[in-house]
């Protein structure tokens, strides 16, 4: 299954506001799959020069169908529950988005997990 972060993510007061992206459900195995939850993390380097190792900003966000159900078609994800944040993200600087998505097959009760990462731009 291919999933992606939108290439441009919006900043609000130094944190990424509601990370989001596309989901390609055509790769799911046969079944009656529905998304259960998504967790998303954003990290941005603190050092801008070669060899610099400096702690940069990071955050987590999530979305769960327990609180706000997804509605078909399941072709987009949005992490709309704020989690922790450490530091302040800088607009115009590259960052990395990392996500994990849980699916449930309503026919069999089995779960499927998919994770991905993308380089993103913050603005």
C-alpha cells in the first residue's frame, strides 16, 4: 500500500498543524478493511552544517476512529489530535514526516499495519 505525506505541511505557532496526506487503498489485500488509527511524527534537524549533530524540533499527532470516524473512500489521512511537541519548527526548512496506519478487516477481525516516511517542506 502506498501512502504519502502532502509535500507541503502548514505550520501554526511553530508546530505542524494537522499533518495529512494521501492513501492508495488499491494495494490492500482482498477484504473489508477500514482504517483504525494513524500516528504521525515530524522531525527537523537542528544542525545545518555537515557533521553537526544538534537536537531539532519534533512532534507527534494522531487520529483514531474511536473519536472521529473516517468516512469512505479511505483515500486521505489527517492526524487531527495534538500530541507532544518539542521545540519550534522552522518554515522553509526540510523536515521528515513518519507515519504508521492501522487497518482492520471487518470480515476476519485481523489487523494490517503500514508505515511510511516522506521528506516534507514546512510553511
